[in-house]
C-alpha cells in the first residue's frame, strides 16, 4: 500500500511500524507527507493526498461512465 500511495504522492513516508490493538480491533501508525511544492507549500502534503484521491475518484467515475454503467 505504501508503494501505491508513493506512486501518486512521492513525499509519503511511514514513520513508525504499525501498532496493533487486537482488543479494540485497531491499527495505529504515524505517517509523514512532504508535498510536491508545485502550488502549495511542501508542508501541505496532506492536501496533495486529498487532491490526488479526488483525481483518482474522478478518473474511476469517468471510466465507469465510459463503460455505460
């Protein structure tokens, strides 16, 4: 999953190993994102992820429309 995210957000890094809490059925981990710095400051990497996710959803939606869904 990390490599997949890095494919569209190159500054994405995992800072800690996942911590599993089986009692609460949770997984916790820390990540760090350095943005591309194209239009927004590099410290706004979370916005790069949001924008890239929106683009991916729009592309999938357009693809489904093209298939006649």
